[in-house]
C-alpha cells in the first residue's frame, strides 16, 4: 500500500512538478480545457481510490480562492461595505453577489447552453420520423440527424456537469464564508445582543439556516431558467399543435390558487418551526450545562416533560409543513400530465387524423416531457425559496445585532498610547458598549507611559443598563403630568428621591497595569 501511494505521489500525471518533487496543487488549475471539460484530471485520484482507501496525504491542496481564510476575509469586507451603504437594511445576498458573482454567473453561462441543447432532441424528432417515412430522402440526411441527436445528448451531459460544478463551488464558498462570519459575530455580541440571541439560535443558524441559504445559491439559476424554458416550450408546442395547447395550460391557472395557498402556509409554518427549534435547542443547552443541579434536586421528570412538550410542538409543525410540501409537489408533478391529456383530447376533436401524423405526435410528446421539467423544478424552487428567505431574515437580524465597541476614537486621540498598549473603553452613550463611566464626582483618567500601559484613578464602571420599557416610559410621562397639576397644591415639595445605583457596579477604582503584565478582575463584576 505504501508503494502504491508513493508511486502515485511521484507520478507525473498527479503530483510531480518540473523539478521532480511532489506538487500538491490542484490539477484543475494546470489542466487543459478538454481535461477540465471532461474532468479527466481527476482520473488518477479516482484510480487510487479504487485500489485503496484514500488518506489525507493523497489529496490535493486547496486553491487560494477556496481557502477559508481568504473566503472569510473577502466576504467580511463585502458585508462591512454593505452595512456602510445600506445600514439596517443590509442583506447577505447582496454581500454574496459582491464576493462570489464571477463564480455564480459562470454557472449561468453553462445553464444557458444546457437549456439550449435541451430543445435539440425534440426538434429533431419530427424530421427524423419524416425521414423514415420518405424513402426518396438521401441516407446522409438521416445520418446527419442521428449524429446531431447524439451530439446534443453528449454536449448536454458535459455542460451540465460544468454547470453543477460551478453551482456547488459557489454554494460551498458561501457556506465557508458565512459560517466563519457567524462565528466571529458570536464572539463580538454585546451583552444585550447575547440575551436576544441564545446559543441554541446560533447553533440552528450554523446548522439549518446556512443549509437553506446555500440551497438557494445551489439552485438559484433554476429560478430564472425554468420560466424561460417553460415559455419556449409553450411557443414550440403552439407552432406544432396550435391553440389547443393554451386550453391545456388552463390547468395551471385552475391549480394556481391551491399551490399559492400551500406556499403561504409553508412560509408560515417554516418560521414557526424555526422558532420552536430555537426554543428546544436553548432548553437542551440549559439542561446539559446544569446537569449536576438537575440531578441534585431530582428535576429530571420536570425537565423531561418540558422538553417532550416542546418536541411535540416541533413535530406537529414539521408534520404539517411536510404535508403542505407533499400537496404542493403532487399538484406540480400531476400538472404536466393533465396538460398533455387535455391538449390531446381537445386536439382529437377539432382536427382530423390527416393533419396530425406520427411525427407530430412524437415531437409533441418530447416537448411535453421537456415541459414537465421546468414545472417540477419550479415547485421545488418555490419551496426552497420560501425556506431560504426565512433563513435570510434570521441571519440578517443576527449579523446586524449590536457589538462590543472598540477603543473610543476620542480616547485614542486624547491619550498618548504607545503601539504596545492595549485599551478597552466604551462610552455610555453607545447601546452596544461593554462598560461605561457612571461617576460624576470622581475623576477618571487613562494614561500611558513607558512603564505604565493603563492607569485608572477614581473610576466607576457599570454594565449595560437595559432601556426602559414602553409602558414604563408612558407611566413616567403620566406621573409628570399629575405632578404638574398638583404642583400648586403642594405647600412643601419634597426633594426627588435619589436614583438607585445600577446593580453590579465598580466604584472608585484605582488601577494600574504595566506593559506585559497579566491582570485579572476577580469578583462579581456584572458579567
């Protein structure tokens, strides 16, 4: 086995460069166009996998364009530009378009070629059948039709493989980039954002939402290609059969209200299902983290009943969603067959048998088979788009959540910090700050010298204070109005009560840290 692996690594077709050493670069970047079109460059690796189990050392290195760090940096830069230009209305789909547009639109080119070759076979059926019915036609014409039919099938297979490669490449790059971005975002969430986004919700985004959105990227070209394919097929059928085809297409209009209703309900239950999944994952996380306490107080039965109740609601929502999906797919699959039956039934009553020959029937049946593909694809694409848009809204909301602030620019300008200093400061005016100065009587200062990195004298700090609720603010406004009405009746107004200090605060802190020192704050600090 070791000899086979070493021979593979030293093979000139796989890992050998011009200097005679092992070249671990992907051969797709150094292969000719014919090898890439037929994927012949993968044959040595497939041959080795047939002989033995592939090991990590047998695989090629990733291209620079496919490495996670490069994909993450490019996508994060595009997302930051999206936030600067769109603000709270930013969307990860536009950031994806800015980052991976070239890879995605290469797939569109292959899709156009594949769609065009799809009509070659049905268009050749009629002249090929007429050729066999006319003995006076030269045999070379029949051979030409046959080779064209064979070439269209081979070309469609080759270009469809390239199309699938481009789509899977774009979807994989997106999954890699968005996963890294979500992980980085989870590390920068502010305290208020952490309370709104639990660990279970983040886990669901990484496992479920990313898959839904990547499916949208993977099958995104089908959304625009299927309607075009449907329209072209209808035009060709009209030229072949005439107006009865439009009566057959009336089946789509009859079934459209049912499919539209199922789509709306699928979107509703999709959002409901994701919310229940978040609740279940959050509960399971709490149980696993507090397992000792649950065992100590014998709370297993109580938590088990709560988890089973959540799971029952999740299964119920999932069951209804799958039922709706099955109904939608059933009608979309049956629709082409109904169109064929209605069209030929009407055609047999309005036309004589002389006008409809064998070639016309075979050509029409071929086009009806082509018509079935876009209708079925649109049903799956419609269901996928519904699920993907729910996931897009969830991921957008998470990525736009408040973050911990970096060092305040005003502090960086006011204090002379050396290049080795590390400061962490957030103003109280920011909603996403991690700490804020709250003392007006004590003086706070931050200094840095050659020996002292950070110095704080008489500082007071407090964690984020949640904003008052709407009903609290309304009640406070009503109290102010009552006080103004009763102001004239008060003879000896009492001073306003002092504002209680926020919980978990640090008061009158004197702190100094030098360069290279490891300092930790021990005790209840509000985190």
